[in-house]
């Protein structure tokens, strides 16, 4: 019972810290924040924050990134995408979900950019979080019987390349300069790109299999 209470208390404190971080970033910007500022606003001691987030503010930023990426990677999106129409729906839904999440967390993404550019350890942590989440989704899908014909490492690599491309284009579209006049045009463009890439990879896979015989 005590252990269960501790877990709930720990999760509650972490969520309070993350929610406070988001609010303060939106209100004041990442550069104007300190770990002490976050602790004071959250009503939690600095020691507790460093206990859960060893590097303080940068660690909080990375944990918030993990929360965002976990909300994007829904394995259920990939189920049933066995034909071209299913794949089109998969890419459209995934890209749109990514775009909506990025828009809702625009201030946080700016903060993460600052954290990554200013701290090499944060940059490495950022990459590790993305790879970890992608690996989990890929393994989940392979356990469900998807991508049987593709080596596991190739599945993870494909997920990683696709995510990085979507992330880069959406990030620039929202934070630097729009690629198109509307988000719908961007989603349609990226969907076509990934359908073409998927066809290219499928053809390569078939050619490789034919050479074995």
C-alpha cells in the first residue's frame, strides 16, 4: 500500500512539474526560466525537482518531449494499413496528428530547440528519447505480425527516417516559413512523399528477394 501511494505521489509531482514548465514557457519563454523559478511556481522543493530531473530545467524539457512523442506514436494507427488505401490513411492520420501536436506545443518546441542548441547532453538525450519511442512502436507492431518480411533493424531505421523527415518539415513549416498556404496541402504533400518512398522500398525489397533465388 505504501509503495502504491509513493508511485502515485511520484507521478503526481512529475506531472505538476511538467505542467508548470509548459505554463511558464508559454508565459515567459525558455530563456527566462530557471529551475528555482519552476520549483517555486510548482510548489515543490528544488531538491525534489533535481531528484526526478537531475539536470534541472534541461531534463524537464526532455521529459516533456517524451510526453509529446508518446502521444504521437499510437500503434493502432498502423493496424490495417496493408493496401495502398490503408497506407494513405495511415500516413495522412499520422502526419495530421503530428502537425496538430506540434501546433499545440509550439512554445515548447521553441524551448526544446534552445535547450538542444545550448546543451550537447540534451541533444543526445533528445535523440535517445526519439529512438526509444520509435523502437517501442516498431517492436509492438512486429509482435502483432506486421513487417514480417523486413529485418527488425530495418523497420526501426525506416520509422526513424520517416519521423525525422516529418518532424523537420512540420517544424520549419510552423516555426520558420510555411511550405504551403494551408496545413491540408502540407499533409497531402507529405502523404504523397511517403507513399512514393514506401513503394520504392517495397520494390527494393522484392528485387533483393528475387536475387536470392
